[in-house]
């Protein structure tokens, strides 16, 4: 911090020249006093990048294809990619990475010509509405089960969707999405909402209901205007007048009930007051409807966007129905809730929470529920009808004496048990409830009362394989077990038979062709496709597939290509070169598994007898960015001993060494134990190790202290090459420094290219190199012996400056591993007296 005197003279601390120049005239004093100015120090800390983020590519049982998925544990792998693919070493390699010390990796699933399981769901009218496919291709998708129900706060408008991935009958992953709608403008539109987060499935509107389809859901004629209907039967005109007058104009000292709140087409809630209304006793039915409609529309005119409704009275019972209406309206919905005071909604059973029915536009496009349902409307009738509910409300309570499900009859007229004759008279209508059950409605909540009795009677019968739920006025029977296609063979009632009002459906839908319900159409069967070939591994840069699926990944350091039983050695031999070149371009390091031909049929190292095999392997590789480890590992797979390439375990060893000692420490030696294995396919001798090590082959050895990595050379580490990148830790240290400086000096782009910039670069790069020196990354007893940083006129000429170039020269003295510890022993003869 620096103070500035009132006379305008700046008192500032001495930062770098760059910042003194830039801030010299920043303070503009205008009044006598003290001014404070913050002067930047010029230090921009350069942080060392991670050095052991691995990238794996191979076949998996499930998961997204050609997409890098970041994993922080093997449990993450199991959640995203499922059980190990039977032919691929990918899963085991990832597991060995984490068990040997790794903590962060990306996995890219590869698959060739795989297909995704799919199914089409229909609505209750039998119209195809939703196409559902597995989130990724593969046979795993055939085991994804789907459940649909209407058990939501708006049971006649929205639905819940459950997705369940099963393996051998056990659910291993589940997702449940609640309150979905089929309204494309809704934030909970099923297609968009599920696709934004599901790891199991992708949804799409079926072509039949897409724009221009035969049942285009955007055409109002294929749906209906949203409405809210009171379910209190008001009766004839005299009864209507009496009920409304008694609520709105009660005799003193009773409090009037005249208000409710309404929202139309998603508008803000607004309070409606039907009072004053002194003419009810003389009004016609039309005048009553007009009064209610006018009061609602007047209230809606006070909010924006404004909306309008039309009020009608349905059937002889004169159920008050409020329907979205008016020019410019989306005709989407009408919702009613209770007012804070003087509420009339509860008494009229207006609004879904008060026992009313609210259906929204698009709700007829919901997929049929995975249950057998006594529905409120007739699916074969006009959209949005309440035919079944009106029929049931008009029944006498004695009309239903029992319900029969799969030949099991449950009595519903037992005076000592479940009895629908709750009012004492069998001739009373279903809509009338027992005294005291719903006094606020004039005991008119009888339909829900009796449906709850039916549900309780079904749930009390332990012989049935079904449970009953009530979704609003929809009575649902859900299979409690059995196969996915389990459903009742028949449901009927006596003495009045309502079997025609029930819609029968299966317990679950299924992706693929396992489902056989009336409301699903089998789609594509999911397949794993063929083993990846060379083209699959190499992929496309334009489409970011194969190796190029890693293009969007900000940083990875190690690449592992696990083996596959169905991928030929010729394919792998052709792959190593392009893979190493890709790693070179990303400043990453490739870990190579030894070819199968390096070990003969007798289990001995053929490569020792023919070291030309090593040169054959590295002929096309970027040798300085690659290393090979030999032999293969043996591990216990639930009692079966199998073999695997060592790259995954070695990557974990790299990570462990980097964490414990630093990237400059060779990941080899007695500390470099290989975990999660039971042995090696070849136990090398010292002599055999002595043949392979000078050729740049890193050997794994069985020593008294365990199985360890006993080599730290790159494929450029053949003694005959004399390469400066002979050793793995030196190469990886250089890659870390390069990547860290690349990221840490971006701030210099477009800065003035002069001595102040060069000084700042020297300062920041020097501070970074000094931090590495202090951690023991370099040779030398002092910084000047360990590294240097130059950025001045000697590195950046005038010609460079004219071309917009600034050059930074960084040198360091790496620590080379002590491969050979030579101990000289000499006998001392002792003092000889002469």
C-alpha cells in the first residue's frame, strides 16, 4: 500500500519497472488529503500441473461412447460403466490404477456398430407419444425397466418416470423423475428434463406427436384447454342458489365464504372475491356463471400477462368448471387454491387440493401408467373428459358390493369390515360421504371416501399380488412382484360392473423387446457391437471420437490402452505409433503393454533371445514419450487366475511415486511394489533383466520384498541411442515443467514486449524453478547450479520483437536415477613388520 500526499506527489513502494511505469499517473488528486493506491507486486504464481492423470480407452459393458468420463475411484467406474466387459481388460486396468495409488483418470468407452435399446410408449388412448432409448449403446440397455405413475400433486396433469437398470434381477442403478409434463414450454417438460441429467435413458417425442405429425401435440384440437372443475355436485338451479347464497351471504354472525385464488396459464396468483352478490336468489344459471366468470376475469386483468377464463356448469350435477379461454391464451392450465381468509374453494371442492379435478393441456399425451387404473375419463372419448368419474359419482352406494381381481373377490359391503354404504342408506349417491367425513363440503366428498375404502380393502388382502393407490380420483392397482409383464387378467365389480372403466397394463415397460404391454411398442434391441478395430481407436478429430475423444480434456498425463481378447496383436502394433504421437502432442506419456510374442509357449522370455522384437515395437513410436513394461501380470478374478498387461498398475505406481516423492523420482526400486496382483507370467533372472534393461525395456521382478518395478527407461532409453530422454523421470519432469510454464505464462500474451515484461517473466519463471529446486527436483547445491532462466535482449532480438515473439530460455540439471550401485571392496592385509 502507498500513501499520496495532498500536494499530488506520489509516495509509492518500489515494485518492478513495469508496474511503476503503468501506475505512475493512476492517482488523480483533486482535493487536499491522503490518497491510497494499491501497487501490484508483479508476481504471478506459476503452479505445477498434475502429473498422474490417466486416460484409458477400451470396451465397457455400458456408459457413454466416445466421451471422456472423469473418475475419482473404481466405484465411479462401476457406477458409470457397470460390470467388466467379458472380453476387455479395461475395468481391471482401471481398478489396478486406483489400487496402486492412482486417484484421477478419464475413461473413454469404445464400441463399433453397437446399438442402443429402445421402446415407444403410448398414452391411454393408444397414441405413440414417447420414444425412450438407452443413454448409450450396448446390450446393458435391454435390462433397463421403466415405470410410470400419476402419483403427483397434480395427478391429472403430470406424471412420474422411474428408470431402473437391473443385473440378474437386482436393481443396480435407479433414477426417478417426478412432476414431469408433456408441455414443451414447461421447465419440467419430460424430454428436456430427463435428458439433462439421466445416465440411463434419452427421451424424444414420437413422430406422431411432433409438429406436423398425425397427433401433433401443438394443435389444440388434439388436446383440450386446461380447466379446473369443482367436484361438489350443486344439483338443480334451486340447489345452486341455496349453496352459493348460504356461503357468500350467510346469516349473521357466520363469516362469509366468497374468495379463492387462481392462476391461469402460469400467471401470478390473484385473489378472486365473488362478493358482494346479493342477487343470487333470483339469478338464472347463466347469470350465475357470468357473475363468477366476470369476477375472475376482472381479477386476472390486474396481473401480467393477463389471462381470461370461461365458466361453465357440467352435467346435471352442475359441477362448476373454469376453463382457460381468450385470444392470445396458451389455453394451458387453470389452478385454484384456498384464499387466506373467507375461502370458498374448500366448500366448493374447487382446486385439486380441495378435492377438485385440474387437467392441463397436453396431459392427454402422458404415457400410460404401469398400473391397471380406474381412470377419471374415458380414453376412447374426447380428450379431457371426466366420463368415468361422473358415472361413478352418480352410482348408488349399494351398487358396488365387491371387486374381483384375478378371480379373487373382495367384499365391499361387509357391515363389520370394508363397506361402501357409509351413509347408512344404500340408495345414497357415491358422492355423499358419511356424516362428519367432510362437513366443510356439505358431506359431498363421498367419491374419494369410497375409493379409499376400496384401496384399503385391496391392500388388506394378503393373497393378492397387487397394491392399490389413489392418484386423485384414479384408482391404481400395481403389481408388487412377478415378471415385468405381470398384470391382472381381469378386474370387475358387482353388482354394477365397472370392468369397462379399468385400463389394464403391465408392471413395467422395458427397453428392447422384453415388454409386451398394450401401451408399449418394442423398439431396437441393444447390442454391444464388434470389438474396436484400428479405425475405432484412432477415431476422428472432427467428430472427437477414438483417441480424439480426449481432445476436450484439459489435461491428462498418462495414456493406457488395455488389452482386449477380440483385438488382434496386429491392431495393437499398428496403434502404438499414432497413440504415442497423440501423447507427444498433448505433453503426455504412453504406457505400452508387451506384445504376446515376447513370451514363448513355454512361458520364457522370447524377447531375450531376440531383442530385435524391441526395435520392432518402437519403430513407429514417439520413443521419448513412451515406455514398455514386461512381463504381464497375474491376478485373482474371483478364484480364477488371469493375466493382464501391466500398464494400468504401472500408471497407478507412477501416481503413487509422484505423490510420495515427486515426478523427478524414478517409479522403480524396492519402494515401487505392484499391488493387487498374485504374480507375473515370467519370473526374470538377473541375467535376463540385464539383456532387456539396456534395450529400454522396464522389467517387473519378483524380489524377496515382493513384486516390484525394476526399470525406469523410456523407449528412447536404449544405450545405443545416447538420448537425453533416456529416463522416465527426466522426461516426465520436463513434460511437467513445459505444461506448467505453458499455462503459467499466458498472461504475457499481448503485453508490451520490452524489458519490464522480460523482468516479470524472469521473476515468475525463476520463482517456479526455485520451488522445484527446493523440493529436490534438480542436481546442484545452489540454484545457479541447478537451473537458469533467461529472458532478455540476448534471447529476444529486435527481429523477434518485430514479429511479436518473446523467447524464454529455461535450463535445468535433472536428477538421473542410480541404476547401477557399484560397491568396491578391498581386503586390508594389515600391518606387516619389516
